[in-house]
């Protein structure tokens, strides 16, 4: 893998992490799926009312926020472990998102790896004409 390709992959992974942590909640809030808009009394009435799609959208919103929280916890765990130089602890019930987060963080570190300059230790003697 070339240095440029490794850096590009690291950049893509870093941008993906930022999008997962910041853009996903922003998008959920923008579509009106903010967790502070939940009214449990209204949710109970929706169960007995004719279906107009609001209940399904509410369920989808709850699942989306739970998935985001699981990924955010997994990413935070993996990033902190990487910064400390230790293995991340296993999070029970979060195996799948933690594995994905671990791979994403590992690829993102390629952006920040210092590439050593290659210099010859011994230079060849100059050629002399006879």
C-alpha cells in the first residue's frame, strides 16, 4: 500500500467517524426524531389510534438513536484504548459495533502515522574517470 493511499484511507475513515458521531444525530434531529420530543402519554394514545405512520416513525427513531448510541460508545471505547496504547475492553452486547469501530479507528490511525524518511546509511563513493 502506498503512503498516499494509506493517508487517503485514513482520511476517509476519520471523516466517517465524524459523520457517525456528529452528522447522524444532526440528521435525526432535523427530521424531527429528537429524543426530547418524546411524549409517553401521546405514544400510549398512538397504540389505540388508527395507524397513520407516526407510531412506525417513532419506533424507527428509537431504534436509530439506540444504534447511534451503541456505535458512539464503541467508537469512544476504541479511540480511548488506542490513545492509551491498550486493548479495548470487550463490551457485552456490543460485539458487532465494537468490531466495526475497532476497524474504523485502526484505519483512521493511518492518517496520523509518521512515515519515516528513507535515507541510505552509506552513500556509494563517487565514480572517477580514468
